[in-house]
C-alpha cells in the first residue's frame, strides 16, 4: 500500500509547535535567573569595594561601583527566534482559547 502524504498545513503547524516548545523550555531553563544572580553577585562585590574604600578614605566615584554589562551577544538569529516564538505563542494561546470556547458552547 502507498503511504498517504501528510497535509503541509499540519507539517507547518507541527514545526511551529516544536519551535514554540523548544523556546519555552529555553526560557524556563533558568537563563534569565542566572543572569540576574550574576548581577546580584556583582552588586554585592561593588558594595564591599565601596565599604572598603570608605574605610581607607579613598576618593569615591560612583561609576567605579556601578555594574554595566559590556557584552551583548544578541544577533539577528536570536531576535528572530524570540519574535517567532512570541507569534507562535500568540497563535497557540488564541487557538486554545477558541477551542475551549467551542467546547464550552457545546455543553451550555
């Protein structure tokens, strides 16, 4: 028997769903929390450095204690992935909301 070709719509929908799931997992994996904790650690180090300079009587410059991230590793690929992930999330959430609305209307 010949295998039936799948509908291209469902292939694209499945691909978008896999993309959404992978981006969601990346978001929830803790990357943002790790970045925030690094900033917190840098702030604590800056406070200790400030307190040490005050004890020693060194001149105080605010810019010496402010943590600024110098490296930005974002590029067109990551920006596109975030954009696509947002669009897939909107599409999926609207679709699920409409699906539950239809199911709700069937039972009311």
